[in-house]
C-alpha cells in the first residue's frame, strides 16, 4: 500500500469515556465486520476487561475506508492499554502510530487518565484530534470541555469532533478527520527491514502471536527474522492483518501494521519495544528507547485450601504465558503455608491477575499486604532489593533504605479538595502543584508508593464519594526512615503480617493491627499477648484474656439441628486453623487482618 493512503492511530481516553464504543462504531460503519458478527466491545477480548471496562492488552484492527476524496485508505487502530500500570506498553504502542484521537466524555471533561495518556501521545509527537463523546446526553457541555482541553492540556480544541459513539452521530466526521488531519506514515521500502514489536499474546492454536509495525523495508511470509534485543531468530509461519480476526497476507511494507506467528513458545521470548529485522540483511540501527518492564509491586498469593496449591501453580503458569510482566516464585509462610511471591507492574495489574485466578480458575486466595521494592543499602556498600519484608536483613548491617516515590495527579471537585489534601499529607506527600480547571482542582503530589499500595485508592474514593480521578507514575527512589514492623502472637513472630512502615507511622499501624487481631483470634485457655515490634522493641500491645471454662457450656443447649450446625462449623473451622506455638489462629483471621480498611 502507498504510504499516503495509510493512517495509523490510537485512541486515548479516561476509563468509561467511550473508547471501546467508538472503536466498535468505526469497525461497524466501515463494514470491517459483518453486521451479524458485531458484538459490543469488539476489541476488549477478556471478560474482566469487559466487566471493568478496561483494556489491558493492546489490540489492533485494520479498517478500509473509502474517503470523500475518492481514495480508499487503510486505517490501523492500535487500542492501547488504558491504565498507568501499563505505561511502558502504552508508550510503545504510541511510537507505532502517528496520531491519536483524544476522546473526552462531554459530560465529565478531562480526567487524570486523559492527562496521563495524552501526554504520552504528545511525547510521541502525535497529531491529536480531540473528540467529544456522549453529546446525546443532556448534561453534555461541549463548549466548556473544549475550553478545558485547551486550558489544561494545552492543545487546540475549537475544531473538536462532536459525537455520540452510542447513537453513531458524528462517526463519519471522525473517519474524515483521521484521513484529513492525521499524517501519513513515513518509511523506506528499499531499506533493510526495521519493525517494532508492539505487543504479543499467546493463542492456544497458534502459539505466540506478535503484533508489529513496519518502519522500513518489507516483511514476507517465510522470512527468517531476528529480534535484536534477544538475538533470537525465527522463521515466519504466518503473516496476517487483524480485521480484527486474522486475515493472511503475503507482505507488509513501511507504515503497515500486522501480526505474525513463528513457532515462538512463550510471550516471555518477545520483548515489547524490541526491533525486528531480517537475519540476512540487518538494519544497522535498532529502534531507540527499549526498556524491559519490571515489576514494582509484590505480594504473596496463598491458596485458602492447601490442596489447591498445584492448581494455583498451573493457573499462574498459564497466566504468565501471556503476560511477561507477571512474575512468581514459590514462598512458604508459617502462617499461610505454601504459596507464591508474585510481582506486578502495579496495583491494577495485581488486581486483574488475582481476579482472573479466582474467577477463571475458581481458586480461593489469600493476598498478603502489597509491598513495593525497597533498595536496602548495606553498610558494606552493597545494595539489596527487598521484595518481601520477611527478608529484611539485620538492622545493624543496614546503612539506609530507599523507597520508590511517585508523582500522583488527582482531579477532584472543589468541595472535596480539603479532604484530598489531608489524605495526601497523612501519607507523607509533598505537594508539587495545585491548579483549577473550572469547578475542579488538579493536585499533583510526590508520594511514597508504599503509602499508595496500602489502601490509598480506596480512601481517595471514599473521601471524594467516587468523584476523584487518580493517576501516577514512578519518579525514582529516595531515602526515608523506614523500618520493618513484626507482629508477635504469644511471643511467636507471624511472618505473613510483617510489613515495612515509616518510623513515624509505625505506632499507628501497629496499634491498629494488634487491636484487629485481638478481635480476630479466638480465646484460648491461657492469656495471649499480641504485639507489634520494631527490632526488639514493642510499639503496641494487646492482651487476649484467657477463656473461662464455662463459656461454651451454654452453647450446647437448644435443639439438635442447631447443635449439629455448630459442630459442622467447628469442623470446617478446624481445617483452616494454623498453629503458632501453642496458639491456634483461624485462617480467616489472617484474611481479615490483611484486608486493608
Ligand atoms: P471505555 O472505558 O473508554 O472503553 O468506555 P466504553 O466504550 O466502554 O463506554 C463506557 C460507557 O459509556 C458504556 O456504558 C457505554 O455504553 C457508554 N457510552 C459510550 N459512548 C456513549 C455515548 O456517546 N453516549 C452515551 N449516552 N453513552 C455512551
Ligand atoms: Mg474499553
């Protein structure tokens, strides 16, 4: 295809502003998919994505559009992941296209994720077409939102396209805007092959499918290619374009987007951002900016029922096939038994994986408190990366500890601003910026990631009644006064409950934890001290008093069925008891203690 007849673009939007619905309309109006095969949210493949309305993996579709100028154009839409946890994937897919549609809900205006994603598009030098969606709703205020886009984002918005992705109003204008306002791709057909690995996923029939954007040269079916970062070579089995189902094609030239399969075993062998070239005639220069994505949030996942351990491992292996950024290794905990220490790109990634394990694989899981990766600087000069508070080295050997910090952007209606500022201050935040965009404020804070993985998002939602939007990016590591807090039950340390905390917040956290445990641990025939400690020093303490012998006696009156129920319940409970020295703690207590509220 001639370069001037190609347009490659992505859609950036805050969650729920209508990205998927618009993609559906574009596919539908151009007859890319036959009417009888249309289903809502064509590009959102996974169930969880559909339910939560988020797109995790980038997807792509090739649309043929006969424009008003009489020519037929090939429009390639790359659907980028909608969440900041996948920022690196977003930035790669942005590099693969020349323009973006900026979709903003005309009843809501610009939100935190709109900003994060549009800045990525601006960084990638995109031409940006603002699209105001949901103008069928009476609450739509397109004029106000246009102004907001100009004020807050700083791009031209007077010629924004007004649409209703729901009713189809304005969709032809979007197609024309893509052709007229977005630039055609550039590239040299005669140069050695240079293509970007944009995404990859595992298909049970085809193996690993690799999505690429050709920059220079031509890739053909049967070619032997080389991935420049991994130095692996493969022979192409199939080459195809996505409509959105795979349609085989003989060759892809500069500016084109498509997929190939090449008997690649696992997604891990394909690095997003890698450069693909020919084995024989290699490009002299790889694409710039490659960086592998690394997990930043870790937690333990344990089966509630120890018999599910093997199933859990199988399920994780399956998920990891399709997700190179999810990592796990076996872990044993005295409290929770056998399980896994897992690494994620962020909190949403964690939630998505956990949800999939529970729903798709029907597993009951205990999640330990999420922890970030700390850099522990030893007196010896070495730096250890701490993924699990249980592995914290002896304090006398430690010089200092550094923790990851984030830049958080929060958009919130004025009336809740005070509460948001208070929350950020409490969480050791440093205010970087505070501006107003109409009736809403935009606050930017430098915050420790550790305070954010601990229930920040839930608290933010509750103090703002759900009206705040939040986004973040990691900005680096900084030293702070961090300590490991251990929890002791009857003088025995309970590994699953230890956590890293800031020294100034330790008492507060410690007290909350021991009070909660006092409620959760059943009384025994003896007194049980419950303590939170830093090093050898106890910072909070509660005592669970001994059980008086006659307490259960009165339970055993009443009718037989109630008695049986009670016995059954005790039996079920027994199974899930964990022994700590002389103390039995129900599994349920850990689950509740680790639940953050
Ligand atoms: P995404 O998260 O950006 O992909 O958003 P979706 O496309 O999933 O849309 C979110 C919700 O808004 C869905 O319930 C859609 O039906 C609804 N929606 C999308 N576009 C419109 C529109 O133009 N008008 C109205 N009234 N609702 C819309
Ligand atoms: Mg969507």
